[in-house]
């Protein structure tokens, strides 16, 4: 059985564009990722711009070998800026 991985990804969107956040979140759905946490913080770079932090769980299946690079590549077409903060093995899988 494959262990579940989690990743933390941050991105900014155009706040004046209706549906911009929904468009960004749809990328995670398209790649079959389960969102476990979403937070936003002011960016301090531009007024009214927020950085979104999304923690997602890679649920391994035969048809889902999504890589964080694939997600970032697609987010780059939708968002102003995006980056991977890190990935790790879900610790709940290690507890028997």
C-alpha cells in the first residue's frame, strides 16, 4: 500500500477577478487532490492582495500519480505567483 503524501502550496490571485479563487482551487480537484487546509494572509506587497496557503493530500490510486510540479505548472497559468513550500509523508500513516 502506498503512503499518502501531503504538500503545502502558496499562490496569489487577481482579487478583482470574479471566480479567480475557484479557478485556482479547481486545479487541485482536477488532479484528484484532497484539500486538508486553506488559509489566507495579506501579502504586504500590494493592497488587497492575499496569499493563499493550501495543504493538500495526494491520494494514491492507479490513475493518480500527480506530481507537485504538474500542479504548479497549471497554477502558473491562472495565478500571479505560486510555489511549493514542501511535501511530506502523512504521519497518520506511520501510526499503527
